[in-house]
C-alpha cells in the first residue's frame, strides 16, 4: 500500500497533469489551423447569415478559454462533436478506426513478444561467438531503419514481386479470418521489426549482466543444465527491463502506426488523423490526438508503475 | 584539441570527463578497430562528402524535367533511373543530402545546446527550480512527439524553422535529463565545492567545472539525436508535413515514388538506400563513440 501512495499516486497525478497539458496544446494547435472554421466548412459562397449560424453553433464567437472548457467538458462526457466534413458524430467516425488500429497493434504484439524473447536469449547466449558483433550490428540497424522504408521494402518483396499478400491492407473488406490475417500481416510485421530490435538490445544487455553474475555461476557450478540455468535462473531477472521496454514500445507504436497505416493504406486511426489534418476537420483531429496522447500517457504511467513494482529496491525506497 | 580543460585536476579521472587517460582509452579502443564502427564512420564520411561537394559533380540539376524519358529503369546514364517527370533520381538523391543533413544537424545541435544548458542549470541549482523544471520535462517526455508535431505543422504550416524548432523542442527535453544526470555525478565532487568556496559565480562553475565533465555525454547525445532527427524529419516529409515539392528530400521522394512502386520501384529504392545507410551508420557510430568514451550505450525507445 505504501508503494501505491508513495510512487503510484504522484505518477498518476503527473499523468493527469500531462493529459491536461496535452489537451491544451492540441486545442492551441487546432486554433492555429488556417482560416475561419465556419467559412471553411460552408465555402466562400455561403451567405453571411449561414456563416453566423454555424459560428454560433460551433461557439466560435466565444473566447478561446471558454471554448477550451466547453470542448474538454464535452469530450470527458463522451460528446465529441460532429465531423465538419461528413456531418456524422465524431464517435461514429473515430471508433471503427480505433478498432482497426487496436487490431493491428494486437497482432504486432503477437509477433513481437515471442520474436524478441527468442532473439534476445539467442544473442545473449552467443555473446562470445564470432558472429556476435555481426548479429548485434544487424539488430542496431533494425532499430535505426525508418518504418516506412521497412514497410515499403516488405511491400515490394511480398506484395509486388511475390504476390503473397495484398498491397493495400483494406481490412474492412476482409470477410474471413484468413483474409483478415492476410491483410494485417505486412503492416504488423513492419511495426514488429522496429520494436523487436529495441527489445532485443535491452534484453541482451540485461541478460548478459545476469548471466555473468555470481548466482548464475553458482547455479552452473551446481551442475544444472545450461537450459535450466538460462530459463529458470537468469531469464526472470532479465525480464524487468524488457517489460519496461515493451510497454514503452507499445507507446512507440502509437507514433509508428501513423506512418505504417499511410504506407499500407490501412483504414486506422493514424491515417484518419493525417487525412483530417489535410481537410481541416477539427473535431476529428482533436478527438484522435487526445485518444492517441491518452493511450501514450497511460502506457508511460504503466511502464513506471510496473518497473517500480518489479524492483524491490524502488519498493523499499517508497517505505 | 585541449583534452584536459581548465578545472579538471591533471591526471585524475573524474566523473565522465575528457581527461587525458579517458582520451587515451578512446584511442586505444579505436586501435582495436571495431569493424562495424569503422564501416559506419566511413559511410558517414561519404554522406558528409556528398552533402558538401554533391552539387559540383551531380550529373543533372535536381529539378530539370525530362533529362531522360519518364520511368526509365536504372542505367549508366541514370544510376537510380528517372521519375515520373523524367528527372534524374540519382541527382535528386545527391542534392537531397544537403536538405536532410542540414535540417537534422541544426535540429540536433539546437536540442543539445538547449537541453545541456537546462540540464546543467538543474543539476547545479537543485532545489525547487530543479523540481519544477524536471516536472515540465517529464510532461514533455510523455507527450507523443509525432502526433503533436503533425498538429503543430498542420496548424502553422511546415516551414523549415518550425520543423527544426518542433524537433529540437521534443529532443531538448530528452537531452536535458541525460545531461542533468551526468552533471549530478560531479556536482558533489570536491573541486566543485572548492570553486564555490572560492566564490565563483554559478555561471562560471557550470561552464568551467561542470561542462568539461559532461562533454562526452553531450557528444554522444549529439550523435544520437542527429540520427533520430534524420528519422523523425524524414517521417514528417514522408507524411507530407516536411519539405514541399519539388525540393529534393528523401522522405518526400519516397512518398512521391510509392504510387509507382509496382512498375518503377527504383523511385522508392534510391532515396531509401540513401536514408537507410545514413541512419544505420549514425546509429552504429553513436554506439561506437559511447563505447569508446566509456558511457553505457544510450539505447532508449525511439522518440
């Protein structure tokens, strides 16, 4: 309990503060969008009366702080406004896209977790072999490649040259589960490549230090099998840092997902965000930015709390 | 280069300083010739060389239309082929090097200068100021940079100063935490106390006693942030929030070329090769110098 009150509550407060700051920044950035919103929606030929009507409807005549309050209060209560372009409620526009994006993020994790475990353990065990520097160079390269380059290369090889996957991830048209998986695979693999490389580096580093510790040497000297030493004695202690990286990686997916969705024309939240900025559909922009930022902030909070909970020294420090 | 700056007692190895023994260690390490590092450094030199001299020897002007037929596959006249306007892709990649390097070096440089100043200030002053600024930094660290950058660039327009300022802002917060931690390691050392007792001003202590001891961290941060800036700015250009056509910019070229990827993949492959080789080389280079300077590798989740 002390852990919760000393470590979790302040972090939670900080996260809420961050969310407020982010919402302010979002509101401010949207204010900067060029042109008068009402004129933009109705077009240049609209009569002054109609523009005035819409201005009132959108509260455009009120001061900026007032509008910020109205917007935030509405958002918290689930009233996200109406899309300026399609005239549908923002929730109807955004939520199906959010579902697609979560599906993509989910499949990415399904690929990422076993892949990073296998590679991380493998690299740590091979640390003294001749190919080790070569392998870690490959992994470092994996962390450095931009995801749109990885995505386009995968697209070129596995959709154009080898027609195994569809070039466009039109997930809404998929009817059966195999079809769904087929459309999701390339974007999910693209995202997984980027984040796996980071996790592997972190896990390798922490595993190597654990493998060289006295208690692991003790376990080896007791005559335990290599496999048992690694899996039962070393791995659990190396997982803490890896878990933290994983949570931060999910947060990273939030940014990466925008680019990857554009590469594969995936109908998710990220592409909707880009499209909405282009057509200046402010209520949709605000909603998506706040959702993505909210997920990001919560995951960062989760990473901190999990790290604290897994680390006895931090737990003790909170007492 | 003056390797033992003023304020560092001769011979002693303090904190993370640029002391004589530290520099000797770095040289010894380089002699051991880590192959990956040397290759990376070579590729980086090549990139810098292209940025400096490219326009002199590039075969065609980057914007000239129909220097060949549109969509010609790579050949001796057009190493990376031609694009939909009949422009020479290789020449555009060569000219693009300047755009990419100047933007990201400026952004990373600004981030390191601003972040280091902030980090040193926090480490030296401590107390409530440190507390307040650190909370602010924490808030910036938990903001998704791409989402906010896209919003800002969509709002005020994607001009180079705005791009550089936005990227530098998000990265400065990350630099500040690193430099603050490095400076905290030395701030309680005797020579800092001595300087304080001598009655030196805070600014002079920060500059003469703390700064020399965080130089290697700053160097690594600069290298690391340059790589991230290249990635980030290329991503912005790819999404249409960076350089405007017809600027030769790799991210933009990749985006323009991707509609033709099935028939003319070289439109994407040329700039991708340039971009990938630059960021991978920068990343291996960062790894190498942080190893050589005796700093733990700075590997964190992508910004």
